[in-house]
C-alpha cells in the first residue's frame, strides 16, 4: 500500500555502518533503520545467534517456556527496573501493553501525555500521540488521554487522583529529538508519587545504548515504574518489550494480554547477541564521546541554526528544506539520514560507528549546507 514516500534506492546488503544498493554503490548509514541497527548491519554475533537458534527451534507459542525467552526476560529485568517483562513485536505493541497495564492498575484512569510525543500508529498508541496530522484522519480515537505542554507546572496540574499514568519519551524522537528537561522529568515523577499514578517511559528509540547509557532513564536521574523498548532490541529483527518495576509486576494476569510471536526463540537469541554488543561500558562511553563530537561539529557547519541531542541521538535545524537536504545526501553524497520536520535533520548512526565515520558524514553533509 502507498504508506511510505520511498526514495528511488534499493538496498541489497549491509555491514557495520555501510549499506550497498542493487547497483553496488556504497552508502554511509547515519540512520540505522531509524535506530534499529544499533549494533550495526548484520553484526556477526547477531547473525550467528540467529542461525544457530533457527536450526534448533523457531516457534512453539507462548503456551510454553523456551530458554532464550526466559533468560532474555531475566536479563532485561536485571539490567533495568527489576520487575517482569512482556514481549511483543514492535514499539507500538509494547506501548499498547503498557496502556493496558496502567489502566488495569487504575481502572478508567486517564493517561497524561505530552505535546510532541510519538508512541506508535496502532489505535491506543496513536491516541497517546498528540499530533493532529497523525490523529485527524483516524478519529474518533480512544478516549482517556490528556495532552499537556512540555512544562513542569502544566504536567503537575494535569496529574490527579484519577490519573492512571504519565506516558512520555525522555527524548522525543519523531518530532525532532527534543530532550525533555530534568525539571520536567522530575515533576512527572513527583506528580505520580503524589497521586499514585504510574510513570512510564517510552524508550523505544532511546533504549539499547542510543543515548550513551543502556536505557535513557539511567542518564536523567529519574526512575520510571515501567519502560517500553523495541527497535534495537532485536539487533535488526522485530521485537518489543514492556519492562516493569516491582510495583506493576503482577498487575496483568493470564488472559489479560498476549502475542502469538512475542519473545519467540529466534528473536530472543538475536536480542541476547545485540545486548552482548551494546551493553558494554567501553562502547557506551564511545557513544557519549562521539555524540558530543558530532554535535560540536554540526554547529560549525554553514546553515545550521540549532543542534541538540544526547549520545548518538542528534538533530540539527537548518536554514533550508531538510527533506531536500536528505534527498540530496542520499542521491549525491550516498549518506543516509532523515528529516523529522521541514527544517530538522536527524542523525541516528549505528553505535559501532567510529570517529572516521563521523568525520566522513560531516564532510559529505557540508557541501549540501553551503
């Protein structure tokens, strides 16, 4: 169906930070499949794990246990909030699970969301995404969502005794890499503590090392009650997960929710391998270092008005059409980036990127901004 405005390029092969098209041309990838290939394209450890598991067991349904699924749940819980894990197939599905979780914990409660957030395109997740262009064609939406400005006082005023949860992205990705302030995140935590509402962080794009810590909440000093993750978790394969703290761990009961494919053995094996690569202190330190280098260098380019981000989740506002820059970057410079608005460029390179790749990307971008 005509749901994407695709570019006239057919990619055929990928390795590390490089993609090759069907004609054999090499491209420097600074988008990583929209923060999916954080471990790089076709990382050998991920490929080996998939191959080995696919020869052993591919699917049995969630009526039974499999070792890869159980061990992945234990690993995700131990690396984050210490509660339970529900596996899905995407970030939107993980957010749908989170919405059901908080609604069951506080029946008929509202969910407070922020202007500029993006939580997915399924009906519940779309209803939590307060962007008129995305919501209007599909009204009426699911009721019970309260959108508020990205302001601590407005958020505090919106959270009350009937609020089920506050759902937010610590860094809003799809609307231009907007880093939420520490004051706003602290206000969300305080409001939830005051009222008994749950605080849920959508880490679909920020998780798996993207911001320089395994989970973005680790770098902001605010601990949520649950997080949703996806994108890079599967090393390139589709997977999503809802991870809770102890408070919400036992809210859902058998029959409340489910997924045919969620947490399947092959996906879980790939996720283990991706975590082996990305949950590495040296790699995460390099993400922070190279992210700072990228932001500093972008500020020096002509036509750049503003730069923001954390780790290797970076955006730059420019004084011209960002979609035009993206198209020219792809077709003229063989640099893969994307635009999140009329004047905003987004950079999400694989986290295995090196300094030479950052310098190369900047050199390819510079002529397009002169």
